[in-house]
C-alpha cells in the first residue's frame, strides 16, 4: 500500500480522565469517545502514530522522539495527585524520527531528535495513547508544541509529516493532543462560555464535513476568540496534515463520544479520514 497520512485526529487529554475508575461522570463520554476512536484508528492498520502534545513544551526547537522502545513512568507534573506514576512501554520508530527531523531542517525549521534514555512522557501524550491503543502495540513518535513557532510554521510541519510518510511508504495517523477552547478556570466542572462552546462546535462540524479549507483560513480568528490551547499551534499542525492528506480528495470526520468540559476548556475526539 502507498504511504502517507491515512487519518488525522484531535483527541482529549484532560488529566482527570487518565485513571478511568476515578474520572468524573461528566468526562465519561470523553473516555468512551477516546476508546471508540482508538478502535477506528486501529482499524485503519497504521504503521505509526505521530502525536503532537500540547503539554510537551519547547521554547525554540522542534523535537521528535527517537526512543525505541518508549519506556518510562508518566507523572502529571501539574497534577501529580491525578496521575502520580503510570508506567508505559511502547514501540517507537527512530528511522522515521530522524527522517522527519531532516525534512524539517531542509525547510529551515530548527529540529532535532530527542533520543535521551531519561526522557519521560507528559500526560497529554500518555492519556490519549492509554485509550487509543491500550495494548501498546502501535509504534509512535511524539512532538512538542514550540512557543516560538507561529501557526504557519505549525501547518508546514503537519504537511512535512505527510511528505515523510509518503517517502518512507508508511501509513500514518497524525494525532493532535489538545483541547479546543482553553480559557481555563478553577473547578473541573466548569464549561467554556456559551460563545466559546459555539466556536468549538463549529470546529467539530468543519472537521466532520472535511471542510479543511475553511477551517484553515478561520483558524487564526478561532484561536484568538476561543483562546485555543497553545495558541492554536497543535490545531494548526493538524490542519496542515489534513490539507496535505486530502490532496484534492474529499475528507469526512466522525466525532466520537461527547463534547465535554474541563475547568473551562472544551474537549472532543474527532477522526478525519
């Protein structure tokens, strides 16, 4: 089969959903959605997942994890009472990581392989993978959100992921691990404002329709009005991946589970193929 992106997803990662038996009732729909979306992703039979996390934060450079296997213990540094130490062990793909870094450098995007044996995952990496692929069989490489990147650079990175996948002949699903609106407040039960909920619903509908052109052009305004997580950087990489994946072909998306709140943020699981 030819390589390239075969799916692109946005996924929830709120820390209270990490340990299912302790999750609040209002986030159970997110967990159900994550599990169902994972079944759909695994059904595509990808060779690799490429996950961009809103909680691995880099100031200047793009990094791609080259460890194989990924092995460690995830602690939510901002909420160690919620995720206090969850072990993981999952295959990586050092060859793809090196190729992705080389392709970014070729486009003058500062990048490097993270192959530290001491590196451990942030919770926005561990939580979604815990539900999307609980057997820990699918290989994964991960990337951070880069503070000095702008939305256009993030979109370029999303496109580069597809180009490298095509060159290597690998079938890949890109996973954007981030909230939608993200004006956070204390109190996990709090919803976004009604205005931001409507903005989030529009994003979900555009993804379901596969209307990537309108999503891409609207993203800067949406990111500002909705206070998108990480300034919209993770969503921008997702739109770049989607635009490249489409290649003129029609896309459509499925919203799995519920749209739910977490401390004023809006969260959803949507897969576009």
